[in-house]
């Protein structure tokens, strides 16, 4: 008899959230959610899910931004509870890009740096899942080195004229707003300021950048006027806030959940194919399962640092790097387990693309690139963590 290969003891912090986790998991397993997930897995190539009903339903319960204050649409819970929701979304296969962009990045930036008036105006619709917001940081030739961005914002009376070109954003075709980083001066601070740009108004052009995955990137050209009441955070010195937010959003929770989901699917496939009697494969599965458990602990360590008010960019970078590099190992394993069948797509009669080996093969590099590449994560740990000069 073969012993079960996958064990999932709760992470220390997660143990405290067990009732909440069970409630979220039950909801995500409900027929209405499963039916919506089935519908988007049937979307033709080039068509991706936008504003999902599941987010509105999560928002109704206050779960979309569980750790936000109640007056802004959250439940006033801890970061570990918000992480529980993110993890369950990943495990349930709910596409999380819109949630990450709207709540974990734009919402977080507003919470950290917005005025009370800006928070009251913008956060509740994001928390209710009624509005999507996206992130316009990267530019042609400007990704890892964000400090060199060229989009400008110049004063025009009471407003700002924001002009430039942004690439690699996602969901801009569905979002009504975007958090946009622009250069406001060359002198004091870093000279970078953040603005909340209305994407539905004049002066915005969005076109697709097709890539290997099912979710497109956007190329966004801006020549827009933004009111000073939508300038978010400090003038000329937004870069420091942006960097703090990056550490907060790099806990790795969503990545590790996705990797766990992929691993479990590979394990199940190996079982269905009758491969679990192969000792070498069993050892590989056990080793990878253990690494994924370790990645989960690293991710919860980063989340607990948030709850303790001691966000540590090194802890976050380590978790982000470790969990996303694991994706590569899971995909290699998936290819070995599935063999030639692993090249089949959903158009070959396979289940939805998120379940197929070729689907995760195409998606996995994204994990190592978005929110800071693996090399940049290593650089953060080397310089800030180990004190190694570059
Ligand atoms: C799935 C996904 C979603 C994204 N979503 C958004 C979004 O919503 N909004 C947005 O603005 N952008 C988004 N991006 C863009 C993302 O932030 C950039 O792709 C990322 O920062 C890397 O920038 P780059 O592509 O310009 O690569 P570059 O910065 O040019 O890097 C190229 C290579 O050089 C390496 N490298 C660069 N600098 C160093 C260094 N100092 N030391 C060592 N190695 C280095 C990198 O690791 C990489 O391997 C997204 C990207 C992906 C993949």
C-alpha cells in the first residue's frame, strides 16, 4: 500500500484562521462560483475574464479586502485573514489578476498614502468588487529600474497633464482607473509622483500586447488631465511609498497557492496514470511537496511581518523568489509525468487551460517576472539581507 504523498499541515498563522478559511472555501466550492469558473475556462483564445461576478460576491461579504477598515469596505481583520482569502482563491483556481491589481496594489497604495477623502472616495467600490483599477508603472525599457521612468506630469492650473506610454499593464481594458507613476521633477526626492488616472476619459489609448499566456498585456498611451485631488501620496517622493508597497505585495501567498494547486494536479495525474509505484517519482514528489510547504511558511512569515507592523523587504523578496522558482520545478515535473500528452491543449479535448500542462508551462514564467523579477529579488536579499555589495 502506498502512503499519501501530500500533507498540508497549516502554517502557524493560518491555524488561527481555520473557521474563516473553511467559510471562504465552502463559498468558493459553491455551484454558482464553480459555474462561473467553468464559463471562463471555455472562453476562446484572446478573450480573458474581466470583471468577475465572484469578486462582487466576495466584496458583498467584505472578503475581497478583509483587512481593510470597515468604513472602507473591509472587515477590519488581519493581513493573515486577507492572505487566507488570497490563498483560497489560488487553490480554487479563481483568476486573481484583477483582485491583486485593484485591492493588493492600488487599494494598498491608497490605504498607505491617500488622504481620508481619497480613501473614502475610492476604496469602498474597490472593496465591493464593483470597480477595477490597474497599475501603470512599466514603460518601454523601464521595468526593474522603475526610477528611470519617463512619463511626465506637468502642472496645468489646478490640474496635472500626464503624458507618456506605459506597457505590460493588465486588465486596463476593463479597469476604470489606474495608479500611474510619473516624473514630476528632476530635483527634490526621487522626482516621482503617483496619480489615479481615469481610464474611461479622453486621452487614453489602450491596445493589446499579445503574449504566450491567455491574459494579454496592455500598451497604454496617456495624454490626460488629472485633478490634484487624484494625486496620491507625497509630491516628488512617491517612489519610496511605491517601494514599501512592493514589499507588502510580494508576500508570495498568491504564488505559493498557485504552485500548490499545480503540484496537486500533477500528483493526481500521476496517480491516474498509475505512476506512483515508481520510487524515483515518489521521491521527487515528496521532495517538491516539502519545498512547497516550506514556501508556504516563508509566505506566512512575510504576512505575519505585515500584521506585526514590521514589513521586511528581505523576508518578502525571499518568499517571492523561493515560491516562484518552485513553479519551474513543478512544470518540469508536470512535463515528465504527462509526457507527450502534456502538449495537448484544451482545444484537443482537454479540461480548461488552467488545468493543462501546456497551460501552466506558458504561464509559469510570469510568476518569476511580475512584481519584480527573480534576479531583483536575489539582489534585495543579497544587499539588504546579507550585506553583500553589488
Ligand atoms: C504577468 C506580468 C504582469 C505584469 N503586470 C504589470 C502591471 O500591472 N503594471 C506594470 O506597470 N507592469 C507590469 N508588469 C511588468 C513587470 O513589472 C516587468 O516586466 C518587470 O519589472 C521586469 O521589467 P522588464 O520586463 O522591463 O525587464 P528588465 O527590467 O529589462 O529586465 C530584463 C532582465 O534583466 C534582469 N535584470 C534587470 N535589472 C537587473 C539588475 N539590476 N541585476 C540583475 N539582473 C537584472 C531581469 O531580472 C530580467 O531577467 C508585469 C509583468 C508580468 C510578467
